[in-house]
C-alpha cells in the first residue's frame, strides 16, 4: 500500500495492523498534512450488508466531535478498497502510543491512571449520549480495550475505532476470533511476526488483536448477543482492571487491592460492579463509574490531609519529631560507649585457650558481612531415590500414562512472597498417593471418553478445553474401567508433588528455563506443547509448571490456608469456584509458580485448562 493513493491521500508509511484492518500514515496531496488511514479487511467487502452499513455509519462517525475521541474526517472507497480517514495521533517524537504500550512498560502511577480513565469515561459518556436526526439513543463502542486508547501526549487520551465493530459487522469479528482460537496460533504467529524489516509483537498481529478483543468482550457478546451500553461498561471494567494490575480478570481473579495493597479498595468495588455477569447488575451508565473514580481521588487526598490539615499541626509534628531524633541520637551514642567499655573488659578477662565454635563464627561472619542465613521452610521429605517405582494405569491398556508413587510426608505449603491467598505458609502432612507422570493427553481422553474437545489437536498434546466437571467424569469412567479409584489431585497433593522437596519459587529454582512451556513474552509457544518435552522435577513429574492449568479437587477459598486442617486438607465446602494450579502456555512466569492459586467455575472450559489424575490408596 505504501506509495499508493486513496482519493486525495498518499500512503507514506505503515502505523500498525489489527483485527479490524491495517492503519497507514497518509499525506493529503494538496494540504500536505498528515492523517491516519484505516484500510478495512478485504473480507468485509464481500458482504452486501456491510456496503450499505458503511455509508450509513460514515455520517455518524464524522459528526463526532469530542477531545477524547479520535476525529473521523472522511470515509471512502478506491476501487475495491474501503478506508476511513482519521486524525493522526502521535507524541512530540512522532510516535503513536497506546494504553497497551504504557501497561506493558509498567510504572503507571495511580494518579496518572485516574487521569487516563476519567478521559476515557468522558469520551464514552459523550458517545453514549450522542443524539442527532439519525441517532436516537447514543452510540456504542463495542470494542473497548487498551489497544484502542491512544496517548497523544503525557496527559491527553483519545479513543479510536469507535463503532468499528458495528461497521465491519459483529459476524465478521466473531468468525475471525473463532478461527484465531481454533487453529494453531504458532503458524499464524510466525507468518505475522517475521517481516523483512523487523519482528512484530504478537499482540500487534491480526490474530493477537482479535484474541485481545475477545478478552475484553462482555459475556453477552461472547454468546453472540447484541452489544449494549452495558456491554461497554463490562469492557471498561476489564480495561480498568488491566490498567491497574497488568492482568486480565479471569476466573476467581484477585481484586486490585489484593494484588497491590497500596491501591484503594474502592477499585475493588468498582471492578466488582462493572464485571457482573448479569448486565443489569452493572453500573447503569458511564457517569456512575466516573463518579466512583473521582471518589478514589478524593479518598486519597483526604487520607493525606487528615494529619496535615493545617500549618499548626504540621509545625507541632515537626517539633516533636526533632525532639525524638535528638533523644534517640543521645541514647545511641550512650549505648555505643557503654558497650565499648564492656567489650574491652570482657576481652581482657577471656582465657586465650577459649575458642568460638565454628558454627557461631559462621553466623557472626554472615551478620557482619550483611548476609543472613536463608530462612527455609520446614520440610520433612523423602529423598528422590524412593520414587523409583512407577506403574501404568491398570486399565487393560486403555491408556499408557504412568503413575509416580509419592510417599507420605510433611512440607511448608504456600509462600510469603506470593499473592495474599498463598499465605500463610503452613506445615501440612499428607498420606502417600500415585499421581500422573504427565498431564492427561488427548489420546488418553479419546480412549476413555470417545471424543476430543481440544482446540489444538495433537496425539501427545494435553487435552484442553475441558471443565472441572468434564475432568471428574473422565476420572469416574477411568475408575470403572480399571477397578481402581481415580480422582483429581487435592490442592495439597498437587503442590507437594510439584515442589518435589524444593522451597524455591519453581521446583527447579528461580527460573522456568528448561522445565516449562510458558509465555516468555516472545510469542513463540502460543499453544500447548506435547507432554514430557521439558525436564521433569526431581520426582519425575513433567509439566507441573506451564503448558495447561490443572484442575484440582478442592473448592477455591482465598482464606482456606488459615482454617484448613494440618493433615490431608481438602476444601469440600461448596463455593463458586474450583482450584486450578500451575499456569499455562499463555501465562507469564509469576502465574506458573509452585504456590500460585487460581479458580474458575466448575463448568468453565478454556483452551488453557487441562488436568492430571491421582490414585489414592485409601
């Protein structure tokens, strides 16, 4: 397209690619001013409804005039190419940045986040309430996500792609999302990633953009229902959560203040109300969200001003602090000279033959050198050599997955350095059990269940797209065929087996390199991999980290570690979610740790969800 002319505009560069088309930098031939031109996907021009809708939507988008919405100047057709001429948004260095870029870079202050969110709200309020002779009840965005929020400079935000989903048609968007999920992302990634000049970030490809759209869609949009203003509210809630935490609110997600204790709990309430399953349980309009964002701002200001609300209090506090500092300094010097005198006296009275024990010397050296003995969790664990015994499932050759015998023991479960639901670290004791050496494969699933629900087909790939209920049905049928009792591992069995005697963040140390398929940011393994290709842990278990999330028997409870029993704990108290462990090929390393906990509805199915089985002796 570069060098070609569309109407009065000459294409001079490429700005990006997305699920809704390609965006180019263009120059008006007469005015010599720059514009952004979005060329719509080739597929949509085959739709007669699209052609009629294109002309209808043109007048609506062109009439939008708000400082927080990208201005549309023109829409046209050149031969078979349909395009939209828009305001060109770039910073002072000529770089077009999105909110997604800022989130990935990190370091956004809460104050700046609020400023960005308020402007997004302002733009959406304008659109939702826009009226003219053709629009009687406002306009819905339908695709709110960080990639559609442009950052013009430090403080100005612009919403782009307004109404574009409606323009190209939700049927096209849904079909492309379905296709993107159903095929091997790896082959698509390579085809989009590698260009002659540079490697493009996976998220900037059409596949990545469409999957991103899916992540921010409301439940009703995912079901194929018509989007409403309440759908925009759900998507905005996902965007707010993503901006605050850098994460997506999947399953039994943690609220912002649980991830970062410095964030106000008002954010939690805001997110909770935006992300209600039932649209009518959400905020009624964007104005209500804007009001609550302002309340966060007021709350923070009040917390600071409570102590320093007038100059007299500030002065009094300063005087008191000065007095305390002088007093503490005097005490410190007095103590130093007193201890120096005592040390001189003790040294003179100590017999020369008396020696400090070697262990004490080591401890003193650590303290003096500024290092301290590493605080280790108590683990009463057998040596790896006892795991020489494995056996096949006793199912008359219906499956070949081996079981590893895990003998009884004690270990420190949880982590003080993880999320709040991973605390406190507590000692638990459990009986011995057999656990699958690998995640259940698609071949094994087909032999037992007679079908294959997986999106990514492959003989030795782990089965995925299965719910907790599906996994339990597999265990039930496997038990019937084998005459043995199979089930999902309890949460404590899973972590005990994963750790394999380790106290580190991962079962092989501080890095996942060599032992897991996970999202390393390169987009190279954006699909599950055959089981057993990476190194096992010390007890011979493969893919405990990454590849697919693994369902556990327990109900999820963020506070269960506080109240659970010490021996063989399993949470059977009915709640909304079931536990998932281990992370997946799509997750960053921090979600793949030995102690990380996650939960989702027992009937939830995902391309990221699989499982392995256990066989208990009792």
